[in-house]
C-alpha cells in the first residue's frame, strides 16, 4: 500500500508541475502577443549600449498593421 501511495503522490506532483508549466506558457504567450500587437501598430526602438566601449546602437522594429474593418 505504501508503494501505491508514493506513486500516487509522485503522479500528483507531476500533474501539478505540468499545470504550472502550462500556466507559465500561457503567460508567455500573452506577453508575446501583446508585444507583437504593439509592434504592428507602432514602431519599437531599442537602444543598446556596450558596457565596454560605451558605443550605443539603436534597433528599430517596425511593423505595418492593416486597418481593421
């Protein structure tokens, strides 16, 4: 009986971890979708500065959204 209880607890932990992983993936998907929607509506500009030489690089991401009806 103790072996079956351990297996059941182990299975329950796996199920809980899979649920948490699924929730994290849903959150990541929501964030990525929001960023993509924003990029499609207006440009996003990233400024990256080198920590060694201080040189700054600007990266512009531009998208074109079709007007919705």
